[in-house]
C-alpha cells in the first residue's frame, strides 16, 4: 500500500504529532503505527476534521491497533472521566501483583461483571478486594462473634489461600471446625516437614517432642539438654549445624503454641456462644409458656 501523504494531510499531521509525543514521553508506538501507510490502513480517515487520536484504554501507554481511535474532544474528556484504574496487591493472581489496569480490563481477566465491580468501588471496596471478588472483613475478636460467625471463621484468607479451603473441605474430620482443622494440620504438617528436612541428622524419627517444652522452657538450657539427650548424632552434626537445628525447632514449637492458644480462645468463645444461645432459647420458651398460660 502506497499512500500519498498529500491526500491525507489531517491524518498525517496527527501521525507526526503522535510520533513526536512518544519520542519525549513514556508513551510508545506499536511497530505497525510507525509507518504512515500502515497507520492509515488501520485508522482510515478522520470522521471529523477536529478529531484527534485517542487511546481507548488510558492505562495502556501504547499507540497501536485496537487501542487508538479518532475521537472528538468531548469523547476524549468523557473517556478520561469514566476510566477507572485498579492496582492489584493480592495473592490470588500472583502474576499480576503490582499491575495497574482499567476496571474493564480487570473484569475481563477475572470474568466478573463490570457493573458489579463499579458498584463495589462506589461503596468502598479496595482495588484488591474488588479484583478478588471478596470483601476482607475487619478482624473481630472471637468473644465478639456470634455462633454463626465462629462456625464460618477461617484462620486463612480464602481469597489468598483457595488451596487451603479446598484442602479443608476434602480432609476435615466429621463436624471439625476450620479452626480445629487448622490447628491439627498446622501442627502435624510443620513437624513432618521439619523432621523430613533433618531426617538424616537426627537419631529417632519417631520422636515425639515433649508437649511441655513450650514457651518458657524453650528459652532456657534445659531445652537443649532435652534435645541433646536423644536427638543429636555428633558424628553427623557440627556444633553450628546443631545450633541451627535447635533454633529451627524452637520456631516450630513457638508457632505451635500460638496456634494452640488461638484454638483454645476460639473453643472458649464457641462454648460461650452455645451457652448464650441455649439461655436465649430457654428464656424464649419460658416467655412463650407464660403467654400461653395467660390466654
């Protein structure tokens, strides 16, 4: 295609202005738009002499096929006002962390309704919540939760750890809460992983660490004495390696204790919620009984 520039003076001026702008800013030109003949082949003539080039997706800095149109000043202004950009900081789409795209683009990527995402934004959802499609509820103390909230409580963020939710539903014991499951699985998996990493360097892989060796004990010398008495293989571990082993084991025990205490608080709150519900039901039954007698 060989186009006479004299036949397209308005389009040629806009094309030159585009190249000039992109040479001095962060904007870029697609290879197909770097040649005037190719540019006109994609864009055609202006529908109105006053039209100028407009990027459809204002967060896309490239002038190229599919992202550029001839538009009036009014349309360009409207485009800038209606364009909403969202920045993603979550973990559900790790390959897109830190990306800023238009709301429309995010709706296409995540297969969500654009109107729904706009409504969420209007009522205060964060960008990441909007993209993940889940509102992150503020932390609430167990004692402030009702029984349904305690049952639905997850120690993990579902949007950030969908694999945990699946694992929970596939492996929970009958009537086991998410909190109890998390406590049991964390303790089990942490230890299994830890001893697997050290299996060639410790004496007894069937060892059950003394459950009393928690918070207070692990910070004093008795802890190392206990470990030394039945864990260490001096011919395999140097002093430096042994200290590394003990430090890693301490971290495991501290985390186990934190999970254990959190689980205990949840259980206490759950039992209190049940009792409160039973009292309320008892009071309601009594009230209904009194009303029936009065009639």
